[in-house]
């Protein structure tokens, strides 16, 4: 549904996007991540026809975004990070206007407007002027316009920015419901959102694509060293001292005590080492009771920071 090959964008002497290549299948929800200035928004603007690429090729819904721009846009919905809304129009009037711009037939327009108003939860404000709405409701109106033409492909740039917790849950459920029916590219800084919604993750940094994998694959292979959480019946200071001199341990971090007062710590193993047996033997040797030991899985945040730091 989306095919990108060697896509580049240059502003003067600066390469904002460099040789980016990826593809997204029908019905996939893909997270598009990167630090500020990494090239995420520039890439989305090229895929949605707002910016021409300097070189490379991109096809959306089977159409080239440069030579067949109108056909590609007709099958695309786009929610930019800063939603451009006409603040003096009511919500209904704005969506009617967008329906005209998107070429929705007159006899279908009212039905589509009613659908997106209900889907995005903006029925209670549909007669109000957009300029009087809260940021959360304006964000919902922006999502409604992106869905209005029933697009095959949906590009969402920070769709939950400014929403309250309840609204975030509702918008996430709406995005999740699109899986299998629409292809969604979700750009966000909220990494737990990616865990909840996305089948795949693309990470871009300094204009280059540095990762393309499923979230669980990134977490599995992302930790440079094993991390182990320990809970033991021993004083906190004594536990830290004991772990610091255990073979195979590179670093020790104190954790909040367990509810029963037992000491807790997190160990980072030396590269390639598995210090669990050595830790258990060390605790037994001083008469400390080992209450639990578990490998701490790398989070998506850990992997993201590791990849970006490695590139730098």
C-alpha cells in the first residue's frame, strides 16, 4: 500500500531525509519514530504530496506521489501535527467544506460527515465555531477531516497531542479499529502508544532509517546487556555492596524496597555475561534469603534511546 525507495529531501546544503526505503502492507498500523528534527514530518509531507522529494520514489495506494499526485491524495487522509482549521467556521460547516475540496459526491457528503462526527466523538460540538473549542476537540476535528474521504491510507502525526486521558483512550480505540481496513502510519513521541497500536516500528534518525522491525523484536534484541531484578532479605546497602563485587555484574541500581521491607536492586550484566547463578551463590554465602530474581525486559524506550545514541 506504501512503497518508498531511496527517498531524499534536501534543503539547501542540508539533507533532511536521506535514502529512506520501506514498504507498508494493506491494513498495517506502523509506528514512525524519531527524535525532534529526525525527518519524520518531512517524510510524511512528501508522502502526502505537500513537499516534492529531491530524489527517490514513493507510491501510495499504487500511485506515484509526484507524477500521480491527485490520485494518491484522493486515497490518503492526513492529520498534521499542527492541524490547520478554519476557526470561524462551525465544525459541520468546516467538514462540509472539506468534503467539497476532497471531491466527495453531494449525495454522499452528509453521510460521511455524520459518520466521522460520530466516530471521532464531536457530535456535541458540531454546531460550535472551531475557534471556541478546546485543543482536544480541535484535534478530533482534525482527525475527522482526515477520515472524511474514507481513505485507504491514513497518515497521523501526533494524533493524541493535547487530549485528556479519556480522549486519548477513545482515539487509540478508533485507530486500533482501523487495522485490517486501512493502512495507518502513526508518528508519535508517546512510545507506549506504539506498543499498544503498532505491528511494526520504523525509526528514523538524522534523516536515515535505522530500524524496521516489530516492537517485540526490537525489545528482544535491543538490550545490549542482560538486566536482572533481585529481591532479597538483606539490608539495602549490604545488597548493593554484595552485587557490586559479584562476577559478571557491570552496574547496580537500587530499587524501591518491597512491601515487606526486603531490599531490591537491578543489575546490569557485563556484555555477554549471565550473572544470575553467581548472584544466587553470593546471597547464599552470606545467609541472605533470595526472594525473587527476574530478567528485566528492555522497553521500547530503552531500545529507542540505545539506537539513537549508537547513531550519534
